[in-house]
């Protein structure tokens, strides 16, 4: 049992005392559930309490204080008396609510400032030399120092923000500064409202902007939670480091660079997944196919350009194909007619539209964007584009070239299915779900066309054996069909952790009680930087029953959820930092 004493002037000013309460001398404190927490927030949100002591006094005057024994807790707190472990946890729940009420505006402002910096990968430019990342690091340092936190820039790869003296176990909190690229033309709402991806736009309860969901929100709520814990001078038995990754979305080489020079945390928590606590992550794989540019042959229109996802982990909202034809008007009519039939035959949950534009014919395939780890939540326009182009080539409506080579490869091997069924690589784990294979990335330069399939692997197969099977199957297909293609295939091991230990079950309780959700551990198809680290789990910040908007056009974070994240993260740090053992 942890016994803490609180001062009426400053929460836990006098630290941890070595004393034990007599058995039965104090009634067990009831917890505050989600409904009660909402009542407290609604009543005090406009009050802007100057301190936690003021916040506690305000809560004491509410009717909720009697039912949750907050009043009894407040009296002990005001008199500086010892708290039981149960009362201590209740105090930390209130501390989270205080952080939310006190720092809502400041946290939103910080999120706005971080989203405004376009921290995406630029091909050919090392991330640690990218001016936008240098600007982000400078901004983050300024915010951290303003919150009284210690900041270190480690080689422009990892930004480190520390809480607590260097004692006890080290807990790493992981978030990332980099975001996936954007196509600004796709950032348009259904009512026609055009958004700037790098300006936080609040519409209703939604905060639109690249990084609001993935993952600049995680950086912000952790920093403010650290500030509250430090401000209230909690007697921490261990210390925390917020590790802000600059290469989580692409490459993943920043974290290894950091750990070559710094200790690996004993416990690792990624604020970059789903609540309540995720103990398993699928392995990550890529099948990159490269087709050399070749001159067109045959009859029909010439495909001269096409687009797809900008990153391997991103299913776009749409794809575009540009064609050159001596009879553009006739081609537009044919493409619209054929496209309508193709869409009807393949689900009618997407659209194909053609029009003349700038002397060429523009063909758009409109789908539904998704994170590539959850292809079932979207409608993939990349796979449908390739399938439609393959049909046009077979009908002699377009000439054969590297674009039709790629289309045929994609259609005959991967198809519209995202479970790997056509290649016979599909399998499933009861807890982690099925293997998924999403067609995503497309890139074109003067000499080559590249397209990628993103794999997510549950436990149940050896990744190296899957890679070998894919290499043999796809190489044989290329030889039999005389298609010039080079392949680069990789796949990593999935992560699966035993959810034992007081620390991880405490985390589960925090999420379950604050969010009113089932008490069960979760699995994720998305990978994070804790994948290969000791005692690594995900802890939010997304809700598992809501579509994840990170990587999508019109990415957004719900304001209510953002504030809940701040509340929950504050309680998390307070409880893990003061537990007698993890």
C-alpha cells in the first residue's frame, strides 16, 4: 500500500511517508466513473482554477463529492493527513480532471503550432537535415522549457523530454513527430469545405489537420501531463522520458540511433495506438515491384501518368490516370460507360469518372481512404485502378507499356482482395486477426514505375518463409508472363506480449474506468516504435470502435477525445510514477 501525505498548499509537497494506517480506520474511496468525471468537467470548465487546491475545493462543493467520497478525501488532503492507496488513486483521477480543465486552451494552442510544421519525409533529403524537422525541434524545445521540462535534441533524430530525477526504473513514453505526406487536393469535406492540412481547423467536435490523430496529439498531451505531475511535486519512485521519434512513419532508424547512445527504458508505452492497452502488434511487410519504363505498343490510348498512395502505409482517397488519345471525346464516353459497369460489377462502393483536361483525358477512381493496417475500413482505389486498366488493356482500348505491366501484375496476383487470397498466403490468428495485403504506394520517375503492397502479419507463420513463398510465386508469374519486374520483399516478426504485471493492469484499469469500455487487452495491425523494446505496449490514443483517421485525407481528432487523452495521460504518469512496484 502506498501512503502519501498531501499539503493543502501543494499536492504531495511533503512526499512519501513511511507510515501505515490502522486497519479499518478509513473507508475505501470509490472511483470516479466517466459520467461523474463529465459532470465535474462541465461544472468547472469555465472556472479556470488557479491551482489543484482550488480545483479540489471547487469539487468538494459539488453533489458528486459525497457519492464518490471526494469530500472525505478533500478533508484529509486539506489537513495534510495520510492517504490510503485507494484514496491516492482517486486523487490521481482528480488530478487528471484538473489537467484537462486547467490546460485545455494551452494544449490546443500547442497542437495547432506543431501541426503547422509539415514534418513529412522528403525523398533524397535526410530527415535530420530537413529544415521543417529542425524547425519542429526548436519549437518543441521552446514548449518544453515553457512547461519547466528538460529537453534534449539527440542528433536531430529523437527529441527527449524528461520528468523526474534519474532514479528507479526508466519508463519510455513514445510518440512521433513525422507524418505521412498529403495530397492537398483531397482535403475537401463533403459539403465542399476545403481544408489546409497544416492548419488545425475546428468544425464541431473535430480538429482537422495532418498529425492531429497521428501523432502530434500524443506529444502534446504527454508534455502537459508531465508538467502537471512535476508542478504538483509528486514523489516519483521512477523517472520518465518522452521520446519523440522523427522516423516512425518512414525508415524507423532514428530510435536505434538514439539507443546506441542512451539507455533503453525498462518499460515502454506508445501513445500511438488504440485504447485500452494493446499487447500485440502485427509484423510489417512490403512487396515493392519495380517496372522499367518502356515505349508503348499496340492500339488505343496511351497511359502517360498515374498516381496512387504517397506512402506504403497509406491507402489514398483516390487515384488518377492520365491518357493521351487522338479521339479524347470518344475515349471519355467509353471510359465513363465502362467505368460504370466495372463499378457496379465490383461492389458499387466506389466511382470511376473520366473527363477532358488540358488536352489529355483524366481518369479518376474514387475510393475511401484508410490506414493500410486497416484496409477493411476503406475502399482501395489503387487496386481498383489497376484492375480497371487491366480490363481496358485486354479490350484493346489502351496501349501496352510499363503502366499496363504494373496493372496486370497487381490484378493477377493481388486483385481487389486485401487478404492475400489470390496468392494463397492468407492465414489468421484468433486474437490478432488475419494477414492483410493492401496495395498502396505508387511512384513514377523517368526510368521506372514502382508500386507496393503493404503486408501486416499476425502470429502463425514464420515471416522469412512467407517472403520466400512470395519471391518464388511472383518470380514464376513474371517469367511465365514475360513481364520485366524486379521485386524487393520484406516482412518482420509480429509482437505478442504476456499481459502480466501490476503496471500493465493498472494501465488497463485507467483506460477502462475513464472510457467506460470492456476490460480486455487488445491487438493492433499497426506497428509502433515499441515493437522490439522490452515491456512494450500501446496505450491509446484512439478508440477501437471508431475509424482511425491518421494517414487519411481530412485527418481529424475529436476535441472531446483529445481532452480525455490529456486527462488519462496525467493519471497514467501519476500512478505509474508512484506505485511501489511495477
